[in-house]
């Protein structure tokens, strides 16, 4: 009589490694998980021929002027406990307007197998992110949502292109994807997350770990009170030349005009013009 081998068949050691979630989610496979998060998004972006992006950052907490008129707004009740003061609706509409303008004028509408340039890329969630994705949708263009797993369980907004809506566990990999195809960064009013992403890009450019690109902060009255860049320069904490790494404008149209003035590229980058250094 053949001895029963079901204990061997059921053993975790016998599982194929690629199908063993307990193994894949263990400490020893953290490097593999980092690679998987990078490779999955990269493969899809290449298939869509996404050559470059315009990254839009800003608060997840802002709402449209009239939430009741927008039944598909994806702001979770968990995210409404603390809202910005008056003016947030204005910034939502400006981000929406910018998403539409940039998609119409920047090359995101290219079809017939041509590379797409300056596609709107956001963090994929509500608020300013939703608004920018929404504007791109209204222009008939695809847009990207780089979502991240958070304690408040961020869900993707209803406007990022479904096939370009990603979810990350690791902030580091998400930040890499934000940076590596970026032709420009446009930053609307926001809090800790927005400031984190803004200073990440400024630091990469300041330290020459990333190519120089236009960085435009929208909302002169907001940013002039939130960060005193001039004081940093006066105290010698940054160089005076570092103040030229960014511009500040008042609204969406001003943001687009400034990007064009600063030489926003539409088309392939020059040979040897890297995205992010290894």
C-alpha cells in the first residue's frame, strides 16, 4: 500500500516560491517586492508609450465648490475631518483647469502608436489629485494615478485612467516613478505629503541626482506664508541660486505659461539626458 504523502503536499516548503504568499511577504523578500512594485508600473507605462509626465501635487483634503453637484467625487468621509480653510474650492478648480490645459497642449493626446508626452500624473487620491485627473479626463486624455496604501485606506479617484491606476506599498518606489518620467512638477497648496514631495524633487535637483526641470508652485499668497525660502537663503542654509529651482504663480493659466517660459519639453529628451541617476 502506498504511504499517504498528503503532509508533504500540504507543507509550506513544497509550495512554489512564486505562489507562496507567506514566503513572498516575509522579510527576506523585501528586495523582491520592491522590484515587483517598480517593474509592474514600468511595464504598463512602457506599453502605453508614456514618454514623459507632468506631476501634480497638492492636498487630498480640498473639495469642489459644491460637493453635492458632483456625485462621483471620491473623497472618503474619513478624509473630511480636517479641511483647509476658505479658498480650497478655488484650488480644486484651478488644478482641474490645469489638468485640462496641460493635456490639451502638452502632447498627452497623441494617438496611433505615437509616444505620449506630459501626461498628468498624480498621487491618485482625492482633492487636488482628483481635480488634475479630472481635468485630463475632460480633455479626453489619459492620466496616471500613483496611489499608496495609507492608514486611512486611500482609494483611487474616479478620474485617473483605470489602466494607469497603480497601487504602491513603498513610498520610495512610488517616488521613483513620480520622478523618472517627469518633465515638470506643478505644486498646489497642500500639507505634509505635498511638502515632502516638493522638497524631495528640489533636493534631487539641488544635489544633481536628477535633471533640472520646471517646478512651479501655484498660489503665491499661500506659499509666501507657508515657506520663507528667502530667509533660508539669507541664513546661508541654501544658496541664492537655489531660489531659481522653482517659480511661484497665481493660477492654472499662469502655471502653464511659466512651464512654457521655462522650456517645457514636448517630444523626446536629448540623448544623454537622464531621468534619475542610479
